[in-house]
């Protein structure tokens, strides 16, 4: 599975089959990172159900949220409008394999940007870092373990460490600084309400020049 057409079809099917959440919740690693920080312009890569984008908008951020699935983007746009956040959330479809949103941002987040299809994540994240304003942050949160509900149940799956991800992005240390590279545990809730302890790989990079 590696074609862009297959990837679009797959993710459209995933979101079309999934019931839309009336009030999707933000990721814990986002809230712990951003709480207390002055709002600005944010970019949410792979917005999914939209919990991160909506939470950021409620904190005063102006958010560009992108997903490969038009269903996901349209649902988020509808939730933003119905919640009175339509002026703070722009939800658009992008296949990051081929295109990237224009603009400069104070925060770019990529939560669990994993896919069974070909995606040069290092190139995408390198490009994202270029779109940061000075003092802006890139937050990358990846799976560090396999949850019972994950689409990837390969027992030999390798989850790159935050240090490996940072090395792959290959940023000039004179212009970007790694502020956090950790693998914390948390209790996660799956799509059907089941819970399990999982590991997150958290990488936070700041643009300094």
C-alpha cells in the first residue's frame, strides 16, 4: 500500500465509518505543553477528529488544521462553526506527501502522524520546522508502544525514539533547539472506551534563529 490514491481512499473510509465526536478531546501532550503559553498561529498536522484544533482555538489560538481526509476536515470545520470558533479554525485537506500549508506559525503539532502508507515523515517535519517563526515550537508526539486497538499489531514494530526522530529531521542546532525528548507513560482510552497503558515519544523543538 503506497499510492496516494490508496491512502486517501483508506483514510476517507476510516473517518466515514467512525462516528463523529460531538466534543473531541485534545491530546494530553498538547495541553501540558501549551497551557500558559500566549496564543498565536498554530498548525495542526493530521487533525483527525479535531480535538487539538478546537482546544487551541478555545485558548485563543488561530489554527490551520489539515488532514488527508476531507471527511475529517469537513467535520472539524462544522464543529468549529457550531462552537462559535469558525473565525479561529481553518480546516483543509492536504496530502502531506504532496503539499504543505502556506504561512508561518508559532506552534506546529503533529500527533501520531503514522500511516500504513508511504510518507516521508522526516521531510514533512523538516519542512514544518522551516515554517516556524523565531521562538516557535514544533511538537511531535508519536506512539512508543502498541495499543490493543492500534491498526499496527506487528509484534516486531519499531517505534523510533524522540532522539531518532530528531536526527531524521536533521535541523541545524544553531537555529533549532531540542527542548524535550522523552518517553512518558499514560493511560489511553480507545475508540470503544477500552483503556490501556501506552508510551508516548515526545519531541519538542524550538526555533531560535
